[in-house]
C-alpha cells in the first residue's frame, strides 16, 4: 500500500464512521462519490505529504477538519505551525457530506 492509499483509506474509514457508524462495512459508493473523495485526498496529499508523518491518521484528520467535527490537525501530534497550515488547507476544501440514497449507495452533497 502506498502512503497516498493509506491516507485515502484513513479518510474514507473516518468518513463512514462519522457519517453512519463503525459497523458500516462493505458499503457501495456511488461512482462519483468515491471518485471525488479520492480526488480530494490526492490533491491534499500531493501538496502536503512532506508535512505528514502518519498518513492514516492524517487522512482521518483531513476528514474531521474539513467537516468541522471538533477534532483534526490542530489537536493532533503536529507542531503548531504545521497543524495550522494543514487546518487552513483542509478548510479550503469545504464540507463533504455523505448519505445513503434509495438504492443503498453512499452518495455526497
């Protein structure tokens, strides 16, 4: 697994956990939803990878920070100036909300 994949996996796991619950395993994403999540993770990673020491945790922090969950980069194990940079960058992506559509697919709005 690459570091980007680890980052993305942490992001998606946290997204499912905060949006539904931790037992929401084996979900099927609407094609556009998963693609948008991977695209955001890839963009964020490509800009900030050199500030990240734990990709899985950083993926979770990216999800939490961009969606205003009250936890994230600013309260982690990052030096203060790094946490501030990553927090500001996360906010620039805006919120990303998930829901289950009538076909049982995970979608976003």
